């Protein structure tokens, strides 16, 4: 699948995301939008994972550590043919199997998550298991930048280096906004590259707003270098919806009817452009 196809899938998923959040009347919209490009590239380009073989022991594993952004994962799973449309339509309804955070009763979800700081430690355990079993599958963990204030992440960072987990890829969605404001005002992490490099990780940065940059970065990972991998995905909170971009209050929020129309119009223009570029 080429990058133009990935861009179209991401925009179609962005539209679907706004639809389900408005229907459910709940969602962490801003962070969903900032990580959706990364999820699209993972599921349609990088991960060794097939919709008809979700329990294949040799599949790659993915953990959404920033579990409050589960809506972005749900629409990606739907686009990948893992989560049926009729099931996703139940989000926010009584007795729906879909909750506000990932749960393992949903096809394609490996780990219950949402308590921040837990995803990377679990990912370290998975990566160690693969090494012990002599398996080639890899583990990917997507964290938030506000999540970096959790101490358990740095215990996991030390363990990842100690056990030479070059089969582990951690991604930080670096949109610089968390529920209580700018990350640098709440708990500054602007030295994040130096910090993780000092922990012995192979650190790269990419433009999380740009599919081309994401593909190039994931394709450039050296899984034989004896180091765990940390990718800083520099992104925009609320990406792709004009009135949401870089606005902290959209950490969680549901557009009004008028805002919904603006959001859909923004996205449909890019869908049309993506389709034109594929001709």
C-alpha cells in the first residue's frame, strides 16, 4: 500500500472518528486526532497482523497505553476489517462491548489499558517473552506525552535497555497538550530525546502529522541493534479540524451540531484531495 492510500485511509478514519464521538456524546477528540496517522501507518503498513488471524502466535503486538484515545483505535480497527461497523455504531450505548478505554473483549485489542504509565511495562514484558521464546514478533506501545510524568515508564525504560529489547518500539504522541494544559507547564519533558538516549534507547523523531515521515521512520528502525526504540511523534492536538488544533480544551469534548458540520467539511475537502492524488 502506497503513502497516498494511507493518507486517504487516515482521512476517512478521521471523518468516522468525528461521527462516532458525536453519536456517543463522549470522546477524547484532540488526542484521538493527533495519533490517528500513526495508528493508520501501524495497522496498514508496519504491523505483522492479519484481520483473519488475530491470535496468530507470531503476530506483532500493539498496546495503546494512552487508552483514553481508544476511539482512534476503534476506527482504525474498523478500517482494517477487524471491528465490524455495526459494532462500532454501538459506542456509548447501553450494553455495548465498547468502552471508553481498550478492553480485551474487543477483537484486536491485546491489553486492557487506560491507567497511564502501564502500557510500556507490559510491552517490556511482551518483548522479553518474545526474546525468551526465540520469536521474531515485535511489540509496539503508543504513549501520550502527558503520560511521561508516570514513574513506571522510567522503570520500564531501564528494563528495556537492560534486556536489549530491540524488538520493542515505544512511540510518544508529542502534541504538547494534556488535560491540565501545556506539558511544559505541568511537567516539563522538552529534553525527552536526551533523556531517553541516556536510558540507552535508540531515539528518533518524526512528524506525526505527516504520513510520509511516519512511514519513513518506521521503515528505518534497525531491529538488530540491541537497543529498544523510542520514536517521538511530533504532532498537533486536534489535527485536521480547524477549530480544535492546538486547543487544550479539546483534550475531551464533543462538537456541537454546528461544529460537527465544520469538522466534516474540513475533512471531506482533504478526502477529495487524497482521492484526486490517487488518480
